[in-house]
C-alpha cells in the first residue's frame, strides 16, 4: 500500500494511502468517543499526540433494526465510539477544491458513511473535488429527546464534523469557504435542519437534499420515555443508564420500534427551541437562508421501497378506503380526498395502467416527500436564484419497486456495482450514462452553485428529470402538486 505524506491536522498527525490517483484517509476521529462521562453529551473535539494510521474505516454507529436493514450492506463493527470521518482528495496540495460533505440516511437508526455506495472515488476523480463522509450517533444514542434536558446530539455531531472540515480541509486540497453539504433521506432531513440551526451557520455554502422527508415540527418525548421504560428505568435521568450496555439499549429501542413499525423516524432531530428553533420552511420563507445555493429533488416512486416491506405492505392492500381514512387523520375531508385520488388517476393515466398499489404509493410519496419539496423550492427561490429542482425516474430491476427511495444513490456516487443496491440496480451502458450526468450536475453545483439547468421559479418550475430521457421539464406532474395547495402544514 502506497502511503500518503503525513498530514498535521489541528487535531494531530495522520497518514492515509494512495489509490487510483487519490489520497484517501479513513477513520479520522473528529470527536472524543461519546462513552463513559461523555455518553449522551454534546460531542467534544479530539486531539492526539502520536501519528494516527487512517487507512481503514473505523466503527460505525450502533444500528437499530428496521425492515430497511436487509437492504443495507454491513460496513464494519458497530460501536458507541463512532465519530469518524473519511476523505477522498485528488491531492493534498493547495488546490482550493470544492468540498462535498455527505451525510448518510437510514431513518436516523441505521446507516454509515462507510457504506461502499458512498465511496468518494468516482466523484473526487471525475470532478477534482474533495469528498467527505461521516458517521454520527444514531437512534437513542444520537436523538433522545427530553424537553429542556437533551436533544439533537446527532445533529451536534454533524456540526462538529463540519467544524473539523472548516479547520482542516485546506490541508487536503479543499476550500473551507466552498463546502456543499448533501444527504439522502435522513441525510436530506439533516441538511435541511442544518440550514436553520444557528450553530451550523457559515459552515457550508451549498445544500443538496435528496429525497428529504417532510420535517415534522412536533417534538415529543414519548419514544425516549418508552425506551427508558423498556430498560426498567422509572424516570428519565440519563445518569441511570450508565450501567446499561449498548446492546441492552439497542434491544430496548428495537422493541419500542417493533410496536409501531410505521413510525421508523420516531428518533430524529427535533425543533427543541435550543439547538434548533425554526422550521427550515419558515427559515426559507423569511429569507434567513438567502445566502445558500439550494438543490432538492425526489424519486418518482419513493414509497414503493416501504410499501413492499412486510411491516408496511398492509397499507398497499387497503385500497382507496385506506387513502381516504389516512388523509382524514390529517384533517382532509373525504370529498377532498376523493378529488386527490381522481387527480392522480388522471395524471398517471398517461403513464399507462395504474394499479391500486401504484396509486397508494404515489399519494404516500407526495405526503412524505414531494409536497414539502415543492414548498421548500417555492420558499427558497423567492430569495435565492440558485435554487434547483430534479426528479429521478429510472426504474429498478424489480418492477414492484419502481423508482423507489434511495435508488439514485449509486448513480450520484458512480458506485453502480455497490452490493447494497445489487437487488435494484445494475451497471449497464444506460445506467452508467445517467450516473455520469448526475455526477457532473452534482459536481457543477458544488463548484459553481449551478447544476447546469435553469433555476426554479413559480412560472416555469423547471426540473431536471433523470431517467430514460435526461431532460429539463417544466412543472412535471403539476396537477398532482396543485392538488395539495392549501392543505397540510408542512
């Protein structure tokens, strides 16, 4: 293995390895292990004296269980000592390259920046950019919530990792003043939350949110309290958990989630009034983020990943009655719900025959992802012309899954051979061509603030569609978008 030169970071000396013309550093600790007295505390910067070998991934965060787990590739041992980052760079010179800082998804209970899908090699080589991936605390370790006591530890981990990048990335050929944060699913939720968390202000210049779920403004301590009870603790004192092993805590978390598998994001960043006080949509509407270049998009059939899972598949079997009842829980009356259903039937008729399961997945996709995405675009574009929309529409190899949640990831990273997505994506000339177009767009946005297509505005709603045809479409599926006007507080 060819070694890199020794890099003297502000934390300590490290040495990585050279491969495919890149200098690669894996498992760099950006914080002290959040164990012992630091368990359930804000992260603390780490320093060291000896030369640190950074040629292999370090531990990932403890993983909770969901049906998603069967789709995730195991990427190293799990540990509470998980606060590490990884860097791919074309050179450790003074190249002042754009920095692409990735936050992984996984419903805030699974996932890791070590996943082979997120290998930064293709992006770094193709775009002459510096790629950073991180691990942060997940589940009960990262996102317990007790009002006035504790919240958003995982978000604070992300911020400390960004501060490490600000202070050190110039040593890796990166420009600390040109950082793009990008993430998918829970990672998309994360990058949106960071837009309106005061402590993150100034740590990044650009944002790409991929398939970001609608941000729920409600903050409840019920999931945290339930886990305390499963652990046999009567109160909510985290000191009482000192003797509990990580395995005991994860087991209790899994049991709580098993009782309600539909609420897989019960542990998540919350608007607690301390770390995070303002919903991103309100921040965008108020112009608080007018200095942030912004790109956001969704996949055409996001929810088909979930409606095909054993715990959530009963939703798809409920038919139109399920949709009407479900929308009723959101304050939408049956007459309006039926109008929405008919709008979707008419809109999708041009795509061919629509099964009831397709209809349900389409409406659930709008509720979970697309309505909030459209409103964020509208809000930010009023203040920032560098606001862009995309839609990913390439279908998976498994027809039942369509263009489901997360399927765009190997296209964005140029990792079409990733074992994580072997069931859904294959590396062909067609998929490679789409991947190259997406990588070029993401790189261009990180470098210049523009991905290469017109900005989003109310008049045209220009959207780049990545699919069988990669083309700019004005206001795709606009009847569906308009069907939700005046509904839902997102």
